[in-house]
C-alpha cells in the first residue's frame, strides 16, 4: 500500500540548533512530495514541494528538503531553528494515481526552546 | 482576500445527531477535499471532489457524506453512523485534480461529541 511515514513524532531543540525531520515514502512511479507546516492556531500551509528536477528543494522561512530516490526519502532540514519554528510538520505525497489525493505522514511536533 | 473558510470553528454534538460542516472557497478551484486530523495519525482523506456534482470516497468515508452542488462549496455531514467523530476536520482545495497541484487548506473545524 502507498504510504508516507515520519519517524520523529516529537522533537525538542534549543534555538540555533540544526533540524532534520525524516520522511519516507513507499510507492513507485512519479513521485511528488510536499512538506506542510501547522503553526499553533493557524492554517496548514505549504513549506516546499518537489515535483522533478533538482532534488534539493528550497522553501519558505529557510527550510529545505532533499529528495533521495535510492532511499525513498524526503527529509526536511533547517540549519538554525528559531522559537517561531515551533509547530507541527507534515510530509505528504501524491500517490501513483492522478486524482490529486495526498497521502500524509503522521506528523512531527517540533518544540523549540528559547 | 481569496481563501478557504470553514465554519463553525468549534462544534459540539450529542451522540446520535448528524452535523454538517461548512467549507467554502473563492479561489475558483475545481477540486476540493475533506481530511480528518487525529493526534499521531496525520491527516486522513474522507472524501474528495474533482468537479461539481461529482465526488469520491477517500480512505475513511464510512459515517460521512458530502455534496458538491456548487463549485465553491463542499459541505461535509458527519452522521450518527460515524463511531468516533471527535476530531479536527480540514477542508482543502486545489486548482484541479492531478498530481502537480498544491492543496490549500482552511482553518479547520474541531468537532466534539458529548
């Protein structure tokens, strides 16, 4: 079955620490991947997306992600986190069908201590 | 402002009652989606609609119903058949179906069954 999994469920970091959140997908064919963020009390919003081309994708607020096809991974990174990055992060992917359906990972709660 | 609105923000329901959650978008998007968010489970797709007067079941459609009579509106009814309805419900839309379109999310409705 098609799936997206996030292995880090709850991450606690101090400000200025580096961040890497894991995301793995389990389907073949054309792969389109997304990272969404949900700040406390706010809408789910898109951080970055990968459709094709350069596997290193840069998003908003200093985030980036690298698509590694051989590892079925799309990990999210940020060199130096801020307190304002405290949020829940979701990895998602389109499955092999062309319906636009998104498959979400379980989410990772990031808590950044000032 | 273009966007997606959901109402109400909070909804309380007694067991055995049906309730309808509203979702409206003014983005002129063809495709609309309903997700359910539970802690530690990410977002799961309930129903989606790729065009007016057409919709399909998602992964967890049992106990829910939808309609798509207008392009801008996609209401979700949580019926008494839904065994565990307490959750956070998110509506989303994209410009069209397909794998290359970003989904935009509304602010959500938190449903609590008393």
